[in-house]
């Protein structure tokens, strides 16, 4: 995309309302704009990032055997009465009435709806196990929305729902999702630690939060530094193997990690002192196993192999997709701006023309831009070099290809790696090779 | 995907509530399930199709120079008061109040919001032209929702908004979108005819509806058969060229096409009798040029080249993305089920194993399924051949690879083309080559 024609409105001033760095940088870099309290429009740069984050989530859900659907945002209150949650849910639920005065709501989560869909089709044990997920906008009417997209009211969530015939099957499904989450966050350049959690309003027996480390995190966390050494992408686990998923779960949960709420001093004392780490963390995912909490009251049952009716064992698995964009920035930034990890960057590279109008610079920039196509943002504006450098650092593209008159004459460019600050003079071909990875 | 593990619930009976064929087939083939009146969950097959339709829309919007953003579903009533539409809009608008009793609404369209976003950033004529679009769920509280996703209450729409400095610029933007629409629909295997239209509640000076032909269409249409000969994908128009876009517009609008509302008997009489066609049509897109209808009351202005403030000329451009799924089925089906055009099919091929458990059949099916990967649905169920054939025809995959014991022994398969019904015995390699196109 050519910056001269793009809608990428950066701000020079730091917006006064933004209390945390990700919110400030998302506003300054033109990723989002607030349209009402806690409700955001995603501008082209932000939307590109949100799509990349969502696509990684999707690929790892698919890999773990979950199947994508899309449930609507507006739900009937009647469904929530069946589970007993309509009255239990507080003012965070956005309730409304349609033109026929029917009570509806903007879904904050989908346990009821997916159970309703599943019960209308599943008749036999052969219809199990299944795991259905969707990536859809939710609404929670927070009393004081803040921290930008980290605690917005309308937010994008991936929520998956598993249905199993037995408790053992449900635990396997739970571990598959835990494995998928470890891979998902690592692919985004994050370390997310699974920590035992209370089950809260979802209910149930077993629950883990996934928390990434960031100074601005909402919770204090305690963890074993060994966790940082585990490479979930390199590990050879097969999602269909019960043994592999058990091994993955054991590996992930044997290493100590806890929020202050669930902190266990006795277990902590057994972690060698040199490996003890304390910090703050941001929750980016939450998984639950809750048995028949919804299948029982909502009348979901299937015929088992012995002819008896069985209520499926269920779990639900959430990832805050829009929240992750903020969390990634919290974990990857400096004074100058964002430092996108490669996998989620809106553009892989900025092409910076230091002398717009100089024939050699224009020709070389055009050539590089054409070669990179949609992966590049071409700064072809009639602006000073300083402005272009500052905007590229602020927007946080992983690579900057800097083209000046002297280099262009010699057929060379400067290639800067935003994450490390390294700069090298290289040929355009070498630059393209590095950017394409 | 293996059908034995998939969540693809087909129905044997025709649902009584479905009045039109696309609604019946979408329910029978397990594409969607109604969750409230006029509100649908998209099941895996339906969701895959919806994504493919949306992706074609996206690619053609990008090609025409529009930039993707994502605006939220919930909007503030205050914005709509600025344009004067809050009170003008009827009971189709879903109005609600948040926990602080602020008046909000579920957006039926986004002229106000995009104008608000644009006015907060655009300061100068250099910030024009721009075209911003999003693909987002909308809500219109129809009094009697019907025809499945064709007239739902929560529906997916692509809406683009152009901002230009001059009337001439705005007309060029309008023509770019007209060109993008002609390409978009042709890529989906549809012929959509642009017809002059009233501007209705959006307001403005110039408007075209895009209407595809289908017997169940809501409007009677009159058109010149010559229109069917024009190949918009083969035509060499450059979207940045004012001349090219004018030529495209002239070509598309010189050929007679009108709904009965706008039918002009005098012009119709000038169409040679042999080329006159009458039929019924379904609206799948609508484009508007409305000048300063929103920029004026909402105070959007930029500094012109001469230092004077100018109110941008605007247009808006909608495509009913979820409606298109129904419209494509209306235009492509037979007694047995759906006949997906290649570009939007949820799976390119079904692999049909006629003898599950036969070593040669299983091995050959596995090989073909592995080669096709995510493009194939493998019917590995322990079902009779007749059930598998009927389901494959119902679901409408463009290709069926049929593997039986005799063929497998000879290393051959039967390849069926759903659109034409043609069947040929071919080698597995030839089948893969044809399916991959």
C-alpha cells in the first residue's frame, strides 16, 4: 500500500485518555478509533493485525480438530432462561427488546446457543466427540471500560465448545485445547503461561487461564523460569493421541505458574530459588471443563453404545482476539513505538523513500515495493526523512528498507530490523530475501 | 475433512417453514440453523461458503482501491441525531440502552459512523480521495423475516464509503465500485445486472441496484440479452483510469435493464425484439452517490487546494454477503440439491468411498483425500452408496470422486461434475488434475 493514498492516520500527540502503553500506541499509530465508550472501529493497520491474530487462532483450532462455525451476536433470552443464567448474569449483559417486545441480548458468550444447536442434531454417541468454535464479536457492558481494546465493551473472542461422551474424553478435549493455546500464543511471539483458575460464572470442575507477562498486567504472577525454555511448536505432539496430549498437559502444568489468587507458597518453595520469577500478567485465554452444567438443564442427550441416553460432557475455551492485539503491544514496544512480531505485523516491511522525486530513489523503491506487493507499506509521501523514520518506528513494521540517493546510485539499500534495531547496508535482492524470510 | 467426524448435519425431510428453494436447501444441507426469527447460526459448510463469498468481495474491493476497516456493530444514537436519521429511521432499527441508560443502536448501515471517523482525521484535499469499506454484521428488525438468509434480521453486509473533493471525483469513485461489483458477481458464477434505482432512505442523486436473475426473485425485470455476453473479468479496465471507468460504466448502462418500478416502455421498444428478456430478480448489491448529504450536516470538511474549506462528496456501496449465499443457490440448484460454482463451494470435491473397510478402496480414498487436503470432504461413513450419493448431490460439491472396489482394483475412479452431471472413469492423477483446475 502506498502511504500517500492510505488511510493510516497517525497522531503526533499522546492522547490524554489512554492510561496504558498499548492503548496510547494503538491510537497514535492509527490502529483504532473509539466510537463510543469501550467500543472501537479498527482502522486499516489495526484491522490487518486483528485478521492475522484471528487467522493464527483459526489455524491452531483447526489443527486440534475443532470445526469453525459462526453464531449470531443477538440471542434470545429464552435460551438463557433454560440454563438459569439469564437472571444470574449481571448488568454486564446487554439486554434489549425487538420490535415485537421479545427479550433478546447481545451475546457475552455462547454456551447456551451452542448447546441448543448441538442438541437439535446430535442423536447418537457416533455424533461425539465434536468441538465447535467461532470467532465473533461479543458485548460485555463493563461499568468503566478502559485500557483501549484490552477491556472494551464490544470485543472479538474465539470461543470453542467441546462435546464428549465420557469424562475421560472431555479431559482429552480439554488437553487438546491447552496444546492448541500454547502453540497459538507462541506463534504470535508471546509466552503465555497456563495457570489454574477459578471457574467463575462459567462454572465447572477444571480451568486454566493463559497469562502473558507484561509490566502493566492486571494480576501478579509467580512462575518457574523453566517454562520459558519449552518450545511448543517444536514439540512433536499428535492431537489425536491421548498419550501425547497427556504428556503435553503434564509438561505445561508441572512447571510452577500461578496468579496471586491461586498462589501456593508450599509449591513455590520447592521451585529452586534461581528459577523463581515474579511479574505481572495479562489474561489472554481461559479454558473450562464443566461436565454437564449446560447439557443437563438444557436437555442435551445422545444414545450411548448400550442404548442408554447420555448427557454429553462439555468444556468451553476462550481466546480474547481483540485483546491480544493490545497484549502483543504491551509485550513488544519501546519508546519509539510498536515492535510487531513477524507473524502478526500488519505489513512485513516499510519501504522508505528518503528523496521522493529523485529518479533513482523512486525507481528502486518502486521495484522493491512491486516485489513485496501487499506485504509492504511504501512511504512515498513528500515528507522529511525524520517524519518517515518516526512513523515507521511508531507503526512497528518488522523490517524497514531505507532508500536514499547515495545508496540508490550504488544499488544498495539500508535494511533495519525493528525488533533489535540492527541496520545493515545490503543489495535490494538480499533485503527482499531477508524480508520474505 | 472426514465426514465421519464432521459437524455437517443434513436433514432428510424438507423443513415446512422454508418457502423458497435456497432456504430449504440451506437447511437440508446443514448450512445454517435458525436461532431466533430471522437470525441464523452458520454451520461449518455454510460458514465456509460465506467466507469464500466474503473473500471474493474483499479482493475486488481491494483491487478497486478501497481500504478495509472494521466498524463495530453497536453505535451511539447521538451520531444518528447529527444526520437527522435517528428519528427518521423506522422500527427496523434495533434500538437499545446500555447500563448507563445511554441510547445506542445495532447498526443497520454506517454512513454516520464512517463520516465521524473520517472527519476526525481528514484535514486537507491531500487526504482525498479515499474509499473505506468493512464487512460486518448488521441488524434490521424486519417485521416478518422470511426466505432464510435472503431476508434475515442479522445479516452480513459489505459496505464501502467514498470521499472525494469534487463531483467528478465522486462519479469516478462510483464507477470504480460499479466495475468492482460486475467483477465480483461474475467471479461467483452470477450475472448481476446493474439497474437504475431510487435512492430511498440513503438519499442522493444516483443509484444502481445489482440484480441477479432467479425465478423466485422479488422484482420483475426487463433486460437486453446482450448483457449476458459481456465478460467483465476479461475486459481490460484499469481502475485508476477515469476513461476506463467511464467506458465500463457506459457499457454496463447502455444495455437495457430495469426493474418494473423503473421500466421505460419507450426505451424497451428500441431493444430488438429477439433480445428482449423478462424475468424475476434478486437484489444483491446497491450503490449510491449522494454528494454532501452526510458531510454537510455532520460538519465534515477539508481544506481545498485554494485554502477554502470543502465538504467532501460521498457515496456508499453495499453488497449483501450473507444474502448472496442464498442467491447463489437460487441460481444454481436442481431437484437433488445445490450445484455450487467452483469459486464459492465449501469443498471443491467429495471423495466417496463406496466400500468402507475394503483395503483397496480405503487406501485409494486416503491417498486422494491426503492429496486434496482441506479442499476435500471425505465421505468415510459406514453408509450405503445411495446415501452417500444423495448427500454429495445435496451438498453440491463441484466434483465427486467415486471410489468402488472394481475401480480401485484397476487403479481407476469415477469423476462426476455436479454442475453438468457428466461422469468419466479416470485415473486418480487425472481426477486430481481436473479438481485442482
